[in-house]
């Protein structure tokens, strides 16, 4: 037996908490906005947000959250750089000893939350990232 119709019909537009499942293209764009943070910082989610915000509330919501994570992490990175620079005035070795593990742990934590949110977006859902790693700057 073959199934005909649109892609969302073939996949069975399963109603979720916000309505029917979005088209596959929108799911991929939403997931790409999260994964783009890892390689492009805020550039990729900003591009997805600006191009898709009027067409799809689903893409806008995910791209806004990904952009918020990228901007929050950027603020944390600048703050860490300032603290590391101040520590380096006393002893550069100690500055590296303190700041490198903090930076690696923060990056791995951000990567974990981004991967979980991208997986949820790829399935047509939404996973809220905690406010301490995702300050709401863009809605």
C-alpha cells in the first residue's frame, strides 16, 4: 500500500501541545538554528530568525531561543575574558589554570542543552533551555 499526499500527511500530522506537527522543512530550520550556534555563534540563528520569523512561528520560537543562548554565551565569554585578564596581571599560569576549565565546562554544558533542543525541534517539539544559560534578549 502506498501513501500519497503532502509530507506532513504522510508522516501523520500528529497534534502536539501547540497544534499539528510543523512541516519537515521548518523542523530542519529550527534544528539548524541550534546547531549553527556551535559553528557560527549568533550568526546562524540570527539569519534563521530574520528569514523565518514572519513565515513560521515555530521557526521563530526556536531561532529566538538559539539566538538567546548564543548571545548569553557571548556575554559569559566576554565576562570570562575580563576576569581571566585581571587574573593574568598577577600570574598568567594561574589565570589559565582557573579560566580554561571553566570555559570548557561552560561550552560543554551549552553544547548539551543545544543538542537536546535541536533534537526536540527535529521531532516537532520544543525544549525550554534554563534561564541561567539562556537570557531572554530576543522574543
